[in-house]
């Protein structure tokens, strides 16, 4: 292996060591399943490795990788094998009544997994990753106006889902202001 290849691999390894957990968590917020999040993060890191020599490391590498994770999530959802029903020997246990207090965050995450994928991606990028409208639009490959409407619809859907679970006061949830 040449010296430049060794340096490239070390730089990539350092980036993955520092950011892999955050990428997995972003993927989890998008898909709502830890196993699928691991697959999405791994696929995104493979794509990043392939492009590692072509990308500009002086700019925001995190922004580029977030775009890869988001697009990988959206592309994975298009595949029909992900949508198949899974047969079980016994029906799954039903969820208990909505807990109060610290568990509210988990309820929000569970409800987020039921929000349509484009709306969910916009919400995660805007409010979890704290991206600006322009950055979110770039990551999603759409217009700023589309990001605003996806966020507004996503928040409305999320609030409806939480209300159906008995969570009437989702403290810490964005109010829908998407001016940044």
C-alpha cells in the first residue's frame, strides 16, 4: 500500500471513529429501527469511503455525510423488500399506556417513526441536526419552500400522533418556526 493510501485510510478511520455514533443515531431518527439504522449508516460510510479522495475535506464534511445518510434512507425506503410484511408465530405485545415524564422523549421518537419519510427527514435535519433551511434543502435536494412545508406538515402529523397516544403537551417540541 502506498503512503498516500495509508494516510487516506487513517483520515477516514479517524473520521468514522469520531462521527459513526452520531451518524447511526441520525439514521435511527430517520428510520426508527436500530438494525436498519446500522445498515443505513454502514451503507453511507461505504459511499463516503468510495468518494473520500474526491471530496473536499476543508468544507463541511458532516454536511456531505448527512446528505448521504438522508438519501440512503430515502432510497432504502423505495425498495420493495423493506416493505414486506413479516410473519410471526405470535402477535406482538401491545404497548402500555403512555408514560409520563422522562419517557416522553421516547414517545416522541416512536411517533416520529410513523411520520411520512420526507417529512421525517425534514424534521430530523431541521430540529435534531439543527440545520438551516438552506442546508436542509441541500441535503434533501429540494427547495427551501418545500422544506418549510414538509416541516409544517411533519410537525402537525407528529402532534396528531402524540395526541392519539395521550401526550397533549410535548415539551421541547418545535413550534414550527422555520425562518432560519
